C-alpha cells in the first residue's frame, strides 16, 4: 500500500505509519512524504477541514502514483464566549477520489495564549511569546505536549484520527 502524506513533518509521518501498521497489519506500507504549500493559518473548524483537503489535492498533484493520499491540518477553533480550542482534521483520499475526514483530539487553549491570538498574532508567534523556553518541546510533542508536560504528544492525537479516516477501506463490505 503506497500512501502519500501531504507533509514532510516527522510527527505526521510517524502517526500515519503507526496507524497503518495497526489498522492494516497484514499489508506492507510505504508512506511517502511530500512538501506542500500551506495556506494561511485556519481559524475555524470548516477552514481546518478545507486546509486538510487542500493538502491532499496538492500532494496528489505532485505525486499522482499512490493508493491513498493523506492530509493532516491543525488549527485554532475560536469561540465567541468560553474557551478556544486546538483541533486537527485528517483527510484520506483513495485512487478513485473518494475521501473521508476524521477529526483528531481537541483540547482547550490556555487563556493567556488566547489573549495573544485575539490580538491577531499567528499561532507560532503567539506560542513563542507565551512560552519561549518551550519551543523545543513544541517541535517534538506539539502544544499538547507542553500542556500535558510531555504525557500526551501531538502524534498520539493524530494516530486515532488517521485510523478513523481509513475505516471504510479496512472493512469495505460495511460501506
């Protein structure tokens, strides 16, 4: 099974590879990462999903030889009142063009970080201003790694979502 991942990010690559091993243990897998051009940071649920789809389209245009294409996009989900959230969408598309989305784990953002985001700062800049001493930890475990003190990592949020998006191909007779 050849899977083209719309990213060269090692965390996303490991998450897709692990999900494939768990969901399709009887098959050989090849995960090929390809660099894509991300759009502006998505700040709504719908835009996060659209950004994941856009990643799939770009990856498929760059590497059309594959069985599946996967896009993973994280973003901030603002709320008019109450907490803001970080979430991610995974989109899997097969060679016939059928696609399935699945949402990754969603978690609340700390109020001090939200204040910076409300000022219009891009997420990465807001994170750096909020906790500059934890930039290295963010690169390996993501924001959830910082918030959980390394007990929960971004990769662990992506694996179940990738598996969920692949469900129709695990048991196609049910779909």
